[in-house]
């Protein structure tokens, strides 16, 4: 029987863990086979704070996807986010010195190495090196220069780096489940695979992923990522503001946000003086407050998030080159009036991003809060197509034995309820 071509994504977020298991075929594209979710309590602002709690929550989401799909994968793509991540635009040139003046694989590798960041913060590692363009003797948009004639090869790339401990803790969580990390992917890179067409990536588009603990800003241009910025602000800060401002518990603050929260309301609205019921912390009975009290707490925080997004976009110095608008995703995309508010604040069209690239997906999962995990699957499927020779290819005979052994142990582990035999 032919082996099923499976790709799996796990989104480790500050409010939820989501897993998607899908099959990739030439005729049907990427078909979702299973989805699993779990609340997240061990992650804050995109960073794992409790290794064991996160591992248990990932296990719940993964096991649910395995149960619904009937597939037990071994390799997963997982996301990374957080304000500690850094990204750099790079450019370097390499003279073609062979007698034939023909670009070789070695020339390309040399140019890519030269374009890496000259100085990387201590304790950081490379997460992505994205080649944006090759330029040969001044002619740009060269897809593959190998074999072409020229005297000077230039490369333009984008490098994303992150703290080694953050990356290693993500891998530790996955390895606790006897799984292997096929790739660690920036959330916005995954979002782009789920939400943007090739035309949008080329003409330019902005992605805003507003989650519970972080807001990720990304710009796609000329077909790939050109700018990334992670902000340590998200909608959980609205919950905390309501908790403090109204003297309610965190669950009650979240309920109030979901029931009445809006990013912006007109100060002349007639319903601002209407009363709503809230339950103060430590009290049994509900109390009545005016709606305006809720909006007066929420709106300044939303304005702060919008201002930080605006600063990040100005920092990129690329906004004027972006041909299309803003794609809003993450849980923040579901807040009432937020798309309209951001459109007015940033002076650009804003649409809510919903992935249409994967098939056999129930409507309840075709929402902005699942964009990242769906993008991880789409990203993983592209890696399989573009570099099939790199997939799980042991370097030595010993590696082969280890790979087989780990596969057997992993399968037995799940058979015996998660305990390694």
C-alpha cells in the first residue's frame, strides 16, 4: 500500500492550541482529515511559560485530530511568535569568477551566506532565511540563476531570528509527545500561505494577526515576506483592562468583551446609557452598569494597539509599495467594528482573512482564529513539493536505525496510552 502523504500543523497560541492533520495529493490539493483544539494556559504572549501544561494541552489537541482523522503522523510543523523575534533584510553580491562566467550552485550558496545578518544577537538562532530575489548583472526577478551567464550575482533575502530557548522549548513540547518537528514557522509566514493569493503576495499585502497575547505585523511584497514585526499586545489586554476597571473576575471580563465589546462606538450613540448586567468579583448578584463604561475601557486599548501597528508599518518603509490592502486575522478579527476602525486609522482597506485553500474543512474551522494552523499545513505541503529529498532523509546508516526505532517507539507509546514501553 502506498504511503499516505500527510502534513500536520500545530498552532501553539496564548489562548488555544489547534492541530490540523491533512493529506496532500496532486489531484485534490490539501485535504483536511482531522482538527483538534484545546484551551491554552501554559503560553503567554507567544512564549511557553509552563512546559508540562503546554505539552498536556498540545497532546489533547493532537489526540483529538488523530481520533477524527484516523491518521497518526510523526512529523509536525509548529508556529512561533512573540516580540523577541527579529527580522532583517539582507543583500549581498558575488563575482562570478569561473572562466565560463556561468553561475554555479556554489556561487548561489556563497551569495546566500554573504546576505545573512552580519551580527546576530547572542543566544539567537535563524528561524527563516527567505530568498526574495536574485539579480544578475543588474537584471532582477531571476528565479534560478544557476546555469545562466553573468559577471555579478546579487541576492536579496529576509532572515528571521529568535531566542534559542524559545525555539528549544517549542521542540521539547513536541518531543514529549514522541513527535518530530518538521519545521518551526513564524505565524505570519503561515498566515500568508493560508490567506494570500500569489497575486496579492506579488503586488503587496499587509497581514495583521491580532491574537490573545501578541499582534504580528507582516508585509508581503514581490512574492514573499519583506517585513515582520511581533508586538507584545493582544486582546487579552482588553480582558485585563475590564477586569481591573470593572472589578470583575477574568472569566467575567472575557464574557463582557465577547457580549458587548466593540473596537469603536460613536459618542453620540443613543444606547450608550443602556444598562447591562455584570457580576463583580466575589459577589453572587449581578449589578447594573451603563454600556459606556465598557466602551471607555476598551477603546483606549484598541487605539494603543492600532498606534503600535502604525509605528511598525512606518518602520518597514515599505507601505507605499504595497498595492493591495490589509488582511486581518487571529481572534481579534472577530471583534465587532475592529476591521472598520483599523481601516479608518491606517487609511487602508481591511478585510477579514478566511482561508479557502484547503478542502474538506467544516465551516466552524474556516474562521480567522484557525488561519495560522491552516497556514502551517499549507506551508508544510509546499515544503514537501519543493524539497522532497530533504524530508526525513537520515544522513547515515545509524540515523536510519534511530529513525526506525523512534517510529516504532512512538507508535507503541500511543498504543499504550501515551506511556513509553
